[in-house]
C-alpha cells in the first residue's frame, strides 16, 4: 500500500490495496491516520458490491443511518445513492450539497467520516470539493478567532436559512426533525487535538445569543476568510474511487459543472463520530 499527498494542505491518495478483501489491524490504523492527517483520502481502483463497500467502510468505524431514506439501497439500506436522476415532484433535478457544509450536524453524534464510491460518472466535471477547515481556522484574523471561540450553533434538520437558497422539497419537509442540537462552532479533533471551524449553514438555525440573520452573516464571513484555493482539494472522479474525508476538519460541496443528461451515481456511507467538543 502506498499513501501519497495530493496537495500540500489537503488530500492524499492510496494505491495498492483491495478493499474487497479483509485488511489487517496495522493497515487499518494507517488508513485512519491518513484520513486524520490529510483531511481527505482517495483510495483508487476499487471494485465493490454495495455490501463489500459497507464492509470496507466498517474499517473506519461504526456505520450510521442517513437522512433522506428514500435514497437507501433496498438490499443494503446503510448505503445511499447520490444520483443526478433524483427529481422533485415538478420533475426538476434535486441538487443536494451544492453549498459548503458538513454532514448531519443535527445529530448528537454527527458523522466522523463521509465516504463516497464512484459507480457511474459523466464524461467530464461532476467533482467533489473539500476544504481543510483546520487550516481555515488558523488563517482567520486573531480578533475573529477570539470572537468565535466558545460559540455554539443551534442545529436542526432544515434551518430557516434554507429559504434563502431554495424552496425545500416535500421530502425534505417530511424529514424535518424539530429537536435542536447544539454544536461547537470551533471543534476540537480528539485524534490530534487540532481545532477547526465546524458548521452547516443550512442546518444552523442560529448561533446561541445571535439572531438567525446575524448568525448567517457571521458564517458567511467565516467562509470568506477560511475557504481558500490553497486549502481546497477538488476531486476529479475516476470510476472505482473511494473518497472519504474527516468531517471534524472539513467542509465539502458537490460541483454541478457537468452535462446533466449524463448519468452520475455515487454510493454514500457515513461513519459515526463522537460527541463534538
């Protein structure tokens, strides 16, 4: 197995491993350490059934249920489709994940890792962008870092900010979970003690002590300062890629820069994390 950095600040590539076969404890530790160190990790040249994919991701921790259960594979429900064939009731393509975010912040124990596996791809475009929010936090002006340390976000399934970006689908409204969950705006990674910005703009109803409008203005300011090209890895998919990233230190977004008539299908699995702090 070879692990090679893809950029100086984020991303590494793994070759020479077959995830359809059992791996030993040493390899498992190396893979997990590579995710934490590099924030994003792509494992090349895999050929996996959904069940094999699920078993492979179990090497990174406990697999957890996901939102939007209508996208679950019937025979393997912990694996979900990420497809450009999903449509709303008006027949319009649903574009999940178009803005910067981290997954499932409305869970008490949100996912540590998000994992995608490339099944079908357009001829060009359709990548996934991931930004190192550990580096982004360190790049903030000192006064802004001091301002946000200790702040908490109030997270729901679908915050009021959603209306600024799109009209929520009936499916999204049906999955709304009203119980708010508090998360730290600056999160400490227990694996290495590093701090990173941690939020999902569309699941943040507000920051404690601030109005929703002022909260979104602050999150926009943080994105402006922290999301930089040198901290971003734009993954150009190859069929058979497994891409995973550490949600405790990353934001990500889907890139819709491809011909929508061409089929794009990824399989997604989430790995449960610990209580954020």
